[in-house]
C-alpha cells in the first residue's frame, strides 16, 4: 500500500508541477502581449501580439486600430502584418484622392486602374491619368492639354510619361 501512496504522490506532484509550468507560460505570454500592446509598433502598425519573441499583428481589429490603417490603408491582418487587402482599405485614405492609390496591390494601396488615377488630384492638375506599375502617369497628350498645369504653366506636351513645357527653354 505504501508503494501505491508513493506513486499517487508522484503523480499529484507531477500534475502540480505541470500546472505551475503552464501558469508561468501563460503569465509570461500575457506579459509579452502587454509589452506589445503598449508599444509604438502596436499604435502605429498594429503589431500588438507577442509571437516567438516579436510583436506581430494577430487580428483585423489590431490593424484597424493602428495609425497606418488610417493613413496607409493597412487595415487587415495577413501573415502577422497589417496590409491593404480590399479596395475600401485604400479608398478612404488621403493618398487615394491625392495620388490615385485607391486599390490594394501586394498589400499596399496603389494606382491599379486608370479609374484610380482619373479620380485623383494628379489627373486634373498634372495630367497623370493612367495607371502604370502602381502609380499614376501621363500617357495621353490630351490629358496633358486638359490639365491645370498646362493652363497655368504651359506644361502641355507629353514626354516620358509626364507633361512637360510646350517649348524647351533656350539658354
């Protein structure tokens, strides 16, 4: 009978030790999560959860609460980082109206379609109404001619994906 009590004591001791170790791990993780939640990384880029010693994004909620959701459109978690994944992420940021960065492309807000560029200030002002490689550029002479830059400064000729002066200045 003494052997049975000894074995029971050993099992109970092992179970208590396992629970204690598990509690230490849980407390340690919560402490690391608290460190991440209080960090600049959390506020700026939504990396609010500890994982393998680093702060990472774990949820769309973390991303939506970050500064970069509001300024860069990085509002959805993907692979531990906040990224732009849907058009609505990009359409509400200032870069959409100013530069045509209204659609997600590889996790960033970019100018993907000519419509992205046509609704941007750069189209009306500089004739940059066509999307190429994620940015808005001038591709048509008519876009240059209709731009405010043409009317105000004489930048009406299409050259190298930009609107340039009607005549080159002579020295």
